[in-house]
């Protein structure tokens, strides 16, 4: 008896069918059977299925004598299923690599629940990928539950293919798919409401193909009237189960919302059929209306079903007018804002900038982060009379700020007034183009680390890497810079080349790295301020370990890959994280931090979040302060991420995993050959990477020698006083010694002549 029976109905999908079947048969989990149902498809689907069945005994093909539709084609496959669990896969969708193993592990972990709900991603015909917008629902609990205990599970897309079902549970309840257009509705609601044990898997296991001409439910047709019959079936099922009677108000509301959503779509119903659809919906809504529904109807906007179709049209028109009014009001506000900025610009010359006002921003206005945050904290310490105000993009970012940090929202009236008066502007990315530099103001650009990959004007020769990136506009914004902070001479020469603007390079070091430089100084005989910073850094690292339950004494290996420009979405798995965590062995913890640009995309849903939940590794992608993650680790494994330059300040082992160096440099470009000028050993395959850790080579004398040379070249201005140097020399105008420079090459260290 196999673990999984996958039922795959097929109709007019010959262009996608091979990809679908390959995604199943090439899974690492082989304990499966595939029941492929040829729903009398007029194209080549039947022949393709027979071809696969001839070469793989796990595939069984049913050729139906007539076309019966998706639901009944699934039913046709059910009697032939012998697996413990059922999975219904649409034949133009695909399973993600490792999906069945992940599902099997979760089923075993939760004791074979009735239903397991997993995550999916929409994959678009033009190549884009978007994760399920309600993915967070899958992480609400790690325990089994019922729909009554966590009703938010019903907010997920109510389809059949994002779940696996215990076959005995399906057979005991006699669940079947009805004929019709909306066949998932009378399957999914009864199944989910009847299940005594539901579990979730926070992992993208299926790619839901978004075809260019849409799916069958997005076509214009009278077949959408089928939704009424399907909800009648749902209510009939609930009426047959007295224990489910409490769900009637919920289902009544859901039915009204679903039908009104279909009616509101411009491409669903023929115009002549819309009035009839509304009237049938209203009749159904009244027929199944539970007692006490009035308040709910008003709150949910469903009261319109108690009136006429003409009244509904008037309401729709009013809502459209309201939305148009909102758009007009927004346009007026934007135009007024532009006029206000122009007026403020005209007044700038009338008074000097406020020399005690400093405006900060970091990471596109995401909060108190990076180099600007380090400068801000040091300014509060040594120049408390300076007023520091942060610009944040929205209320969510503002909520993440400490209570005593003053802030304004981007483009708000307060922001306009603030930026019209301030003398100092500190940022690690460019300010918006609408910010006009005021005479006498000083813009300090901190950057975001030492550059390895091409930046700025150098991207003009890399069209793939600068997709949707306007280099001339970026340079116009960089024209506002007065000071460009650098941590080494390599950065100094790269920034002056990549940003051909009139700024002065400031050899201050990177303020955000102060805590790393001092992180190992606690109790090391240094001066009091450094020792205090060292203790603070050590505490930050210990705090990270405590938050994530990392056992004391464990060796923490931080894996921090960068994004790729040669793949859509920017993410590609270069190593098997489960294997790497296992190969590190007992006494080790693997911590993974993806590039910040990938934090909210589908990359973490492809298994990283689930591996974190299972305790196989620690997912630190969402940690706001990367410095804490670095301080908590004992070694770094990276590929081409600039984190290696920051991490070198800790003087801890670094391994560069460069298995796609040629592809990376061809697509993005690099200022130095990191495989030749590496901060430690270089691996070109997983076998080499695993051997470095198994043999202890990752921390041998050669590793230390390479790291020392790397530090002398790329950490030369990082002396632990960078933030103080910025405050004293650039904000206060006081003299302060430059950092002691470690001897290095006379020319640009690492800067390739060919660039």
C-alpha cells in the first residue's frame, strides 16, 4: 500500500501535462501511485499518459468513454486509490521539489490527521511567482486542530488541491465531487468542517499555474450560475449533520460574499445575465438566512441582497463614484504636496538650515537599521542636543521603532516641514527624487557595506542586473551626496567610479561594524567604552541564541547566500540545507539568513520556514539586525554576499561557496575575484563544502592566514569608532584622528582592471 495516491484528471492540457507528471514522478519520495484520468481529452493527453504508464509502473491510466468534467473525473479515480492519503493534482500545476517528503514528514509528526493543508505559490505565464497571501495562517499552530478551534483556516483558498486527505476519512464520510463548475465548494466545506484532526504545513508544495487566458472560472459564461446549486449541496450536507448546525451563519455569509464577488467581476457573467444572477442569489440568500443575521449582513455589506437589482446597481455606482472620488482626492493631495514642496523650496533661501536637526532613514525607510542607526545612537550619546528624526515608510514601520525615537511618515506634511528645515541627512540608500537639496544642507551617504557586485553606473553594461533600475535617475539622486562613507580604499575607488558625482569620500569606517569590531573586546583589557561595547555585542549574540533556543556550547554556522540576477525572483537553492545541517553533526546549529530582498517572497516558503519550525535549522531571514546574527555565530558560509566584508571584523572563519561563480559574474559583474582573493577557504561543490567542515579545514591555519590578509585590505578603516567619527567630524565639525590604516596594496585592492 503506497503512502500517497495522486489523482490527476486531464483535459486539453497536453502542453503542460509532461511538466506536471515529471514533478510527481521525480519526487524524492517514491512511495506513491498516480491515477491519471483521461477525461476524453480531444488532444494528445491520452497518448502522453499511456507513454508514462508504459515506462513507470506507478502510473495507472483511466480513459473515460465520455467527457464528464473535473469533479466526476476525480471521482472516477477514487475507487482505484490504495494509498494512505489522497492528493488531487490539476494537470497544469506542478509539485515543488521535495514536496511529498515534506508532506510525509509532517503527516508522521502529527499522527496522520484527517486533512493536511499546505502552502502554494501562483506562477504566472510571464515567469513571476507570488506566494499565497494568507500563508501566515499556516503557522498559527503546530498542533492538530478542528475548523472550530481555528476558523481562520477557512479563509484560505477553498480548493481541493492545497490539501492531502486521509483516504479512510474520505471513504468513511462518503465524500464525492458533484458535477458542475464550482465542484470544489461542496467538497471542501464538508471535508474541512467534518475533519476531527487538521494539520498545516508552512511550505510551498505546489505551483498553481496562472495561465495567460485565465482558468475556467475566470471566463465569461452562464456556467457561473452553478455556484448556487453547489451551495445548496453544502447546506444539505450541514443539515444532515446536526453537529454542524452552528456553521450555518458562517456558510450563509460566505455564500453571499462569494456570489456577490462573482457578480462584481466584469468578466464573469454575460451582461444580460447579471440581473438574473442577482435575483437567484437573493432568493438563495433569503432561503437559507439564519435567525439574527441582520447585524452580520450590515457589517459585511450583504444587506444589498435584501433589496432589488436596481438598488444593487445604484450602490455599485455609488461605490465606483466613491473610489473615483478617492482617486481624485489622492491626486489633489499629491498635487498640493508638489506645490507645497515648490513653495518650501522658494523659502529655503530665507533662513539657514537648523544645524541641530538631523534626518535619518535606512533600508528604504524600513526603520532603525544599519549604519544610520549606529550614527543616530552615537549622536544621542555624545551630542544629545542634536534632534534626530527618522523617516519611515508607513505605520507598520513606525510601530517597530522604540517609544523614544521621534519619527515622521514619508511624504506626510511633517516630513515636508522637517526636510525643509534640516541641515543633516543620513541615509544608506537614496532619498526620494522629490526631495530637493536645500542650500547649506549636508547629505551623508553611508552605503550598505563594501561592494563586491557591480553598482551604479557600472550596471549600464549589465542589462539583466539593472532590470527596472533607472541608472540616470539614481545618479541624479546621488548628486545630492556631500559625503560618502568608506571602510576601505577599495570602496573609496569603487564608489567614485560607480557614482560619478561631486561628493567627498570620508574614511570613517562603517558605523554598523563598530559593534562587530568591539564584539570580542569584553574583558580584553581595552578602554572602558570599548569594553562596554564589547559586552553589549556579546550580549546581543547571546540574546539571539537564547531567543532561538540554541544550546550553550553549540558551534553556530551562519549560511548567508546572496540573490541571483540570472534567475527570476532572485533565489536559487545552491545547497541542500537539510543535508548540510545533518553533515555538520552533533554540537552544531545551522543558521540561515537569505538576502533581505527575499524575506517576503516565496523563497522562505519553499521549505526554509518549515525546517525552522521542525528545529532542523534557524531561519534568521526576518531578524531586523544582522549584526546580532553575526555576533551569535562562530563561522560564516556565504557565496557572494557583501556580508563577508562585515563579518571579517569578527576575525572568525569564513568559507566562500562559489559553485556558480561564472554565471554570477556574467550576469551581475564583480569588482574582485572572490575565489582568488577570498577571506577563507573556497568550495566549488557541496562535496568540497562538507569536507571542509568534516575535516576541520574551515578553521585551520590557512583559513586564518587568508582571513588576516582579507581583513587588512577590506577592514582597514573599521576601528570600532566609525559612528563617533561620523558624528564628531561630519555633524559637529570637530577634529578626530583618522583610523589607523592597516598596510595594504598601493593600488585599488581587489578592483579589477578590466572593469
